[in-house]
C-alpha cells in the first residue's frame, strides 16, 4: 500500500498565485465604470470618443474560449450635418467573435481578460453605408463587416488593442 503526504506549496516556501478566472470579452470601449464582461448586452466599439459604432440588445447563444455567437442591433452615428447634430442608423445584426488572445501588457484591464481578435457583424436585413462600416465579406450567406485587432491601426475595420 502506498501512501502520500500532501502539504500545501506554501509549506515549502513556494509562492502560489491565486488563479484568476478567464474572462472572454469583446474588443470594445472600456474605462471608468465600463469594464470587460462576458455576455454583454451592449458594446460600443472602434470609435470610443464619439460613440459612433454600437451593438445593443445582444442575446448570446454561445460565448467562451471557442468564440461567441449572438444577435442584436448594430447602429452607427451618421454625422450629417455634423456628428453632434446627426442621427443613428440601425440594423438587425448577427454577431460572431473569435480568436481570443490575452490583453496587451499595458491594457490595464482586470487580470485574466482575453479579448476576441475578430468581430464579425452580419446584416440579415439591409446594410450600412461605407461610413457606417459597410460590408467587406460574407458570413453565413449574409453581407458582413469584419473588424479586427490585427488590422492596420488606421484601417476603417481596425479595433486596435482594447484598453481599460
């Protein structure tokens, strides 16, 4: 008969870090009271200063390390005659996010946060203008726009690296 003696790692002077739970988050606008959360019901993204692009009323059917799937409403600020006096155009949306990656070292987000690298917004009923993020691909047969953290920072589809 074999017996084992179990001792906590701290007994031997080994520091054990508390494991942080992994949070999978959309590459969106964070700061202040807005922190990365799983299964958000809304997310503002890309142009955080003026709130031009937003997902609202999101309902998720899948969310985790293998990606996220949901539906909601996509809207963007139409800056006519200017952004302050403009209006919002809205479209039903199918949402897909994938390729989670750890946050950038200087992101200052809660420990354990992984951000999806791609955000696909498909339009089952009408499409936004180029200003609003017009389609650049097809997703499940629908016109769609792929936004990515890997895109060139000045590209219209760039999400940059999220910061908190």
